[in-house]
C-alpha cells in the first residue's frame, strides 16, 4: 500500500496488480471494531478509495451480523457491479428489493446492471421506470435510456421528458450529451466541449455519449477513439460511463476473485 496514492487503480481491482492507497486513520480505527455499523462504515470508506475488492469483504462481514438492512445490499451491489461481478450484484439488488427498498430507486441500479451486461432493451425499460422523478434524476435517467435505446436499435422516446427550462444542478454533462441526440449541438462542438472539460466526470459522460452516438451511425472507428478518451479520465474510472466504455472495449471483463 502507498500513502501517496489517493485511489486504487482499475488494474488493482480487475487484475490484482498495482498498489492501492494506504488505510486512512478512520479506516484503521473502524477495522478495530467488529460490530455491524463499523464493518459497514469500513466498507464504505474503502469504496471511497476505489478499493472495491476489500469493500466487498467488509460488506460480507457486516452481512454475517445483519441481513435485514437494504442499504447494505445496495452498497455491496454497487461494489460488485463495479467489479463486473454481475450475478452477485443482481442478488444484492434483489435482496434490497425484498427488504423494502423502493422499486423506483432500484431501477437505476438494475438498469446499469442490464446495460453493462449488454441487455440494452431491458436496460432501457429499467431506466424508463425511474420516471417520474426530480429534474436532475430525470436527465440522467433519460441519458441512459437514450444510450440503451440506441444500442438496442430502437428509437429513444424519452427525450421529450427533458423540459426546456430543466434545472439539472450538477448534471449538466448529461443534458449536453442529450442535446446531441436532440439535434441542439453538433458532434464537432460537443467533442470540443468534452476535450476542454476540466471535470473528469463530466468529460467521461460527454465522451461516452458521443461514442454511442457515433456507433449508432456506423462510425465504429471514431466511437472507439472516444471510448478510449473516456477511459483516459482515469480519476473517475468507477463511474458508469467509464465502466460502460471499459466493457465496450472488452477489457476488465471479470475481476479476480
């Protein structure tokens, strides 16, 4: 472990090689306790450092104490999804559903699982089930529904759910990507915005949206180039846009157990 590294690399999580961040003082202290809350908290802290393999281990330890907390299964499902352990992730989300978590809230997570496994029609229906919701979540749900629809070869019919005066908060990149599909910005102009974007998260969302747009028009060469630009924003490698680009590129298909 390296005290100078802030986040674990994708190689450390998918291939088991490379250094990971050292435990923070807070992580060290939570490791000293074996109660449910401490194990859950430790898993969450490890996930913040992108140490998902270790986070899953702590969540499993927490599960041995309690099996009635849907929040645990949502967290564990997210870590497993990031590691591309899709069957286990689905089991966690299903467990959260059975424990009373709202289906609408879980629709995003099931949708991401379907998208990352290439079940694009099913993913589109999951993202549709997110609506109606607040404006920020509407924009992100429509973004993923649109990409899933394009990948499935069907018309993205939720674009009209994004109103002209929508208030998207920090979800501006989703809206700009949707502007491409709505004909409000050119591919060239949006690519320039993505290149100039200082936020790695926003850039990943824009580049990945552009890649799907171009792939849908048969331009696989430029689509691949833009997927690689998505992956180049490595500081946000666990975001769903980057995970999707990684799957599309055929790398990181399965984390080592």
